[in-house]
C-alpha cells in the first residue's frame, strides 16, 4: 500500500471506567490515539431496528499496524462515529490493519 493514501485523520476511542460527580463508576468513550488513515465508503443500507428502518453506512478504514486495535474500539472521523465490526491484516508483515466499520444514523 502507498502510505500517501493515508490522508485522513481518525481518532481511535476506547471505553474506560471513570468515577462521576456522584462517585459512581461509569463507562465513557475517551480518545486513545489519533492516526492517519485511508477511509473508503462502501455500501449503504437500511436495517430494521425496533420495527423501524435505520440507515447505515459501511466503511473500510486502513491504518498502520497498531497493537491493541480490536472491535472493542470505535473511530471518530469528520464528526462521525464509526463502530469497528472486523479487524484484519491489510498486507504482509503486519504493516497495515484494515478495519470494517459501520456508521449508524443515531450515533452522537
């Protein structure tokens, strides 16, 4: 892969346990790493969620190899939230990772 194709900035986010003002443990998404990526829109579709149609857009995001990347993270990109649904090597020697992601209409 040509590294020049990694022309978008994405922030990898993971859930961490925090204590809120009421001294309760809560999970919240926090920024973990900001990296260069190639973001390619794939298919768009609509899925039925609680008896109503919800639009959903799929993306393939390629980043340089980074230890700890899994489906437990999500990405912030251009004001959008992308949920990682699959992680695979994108080429030999673990140089790049390909992330299959989905953006749902109701994410904030």
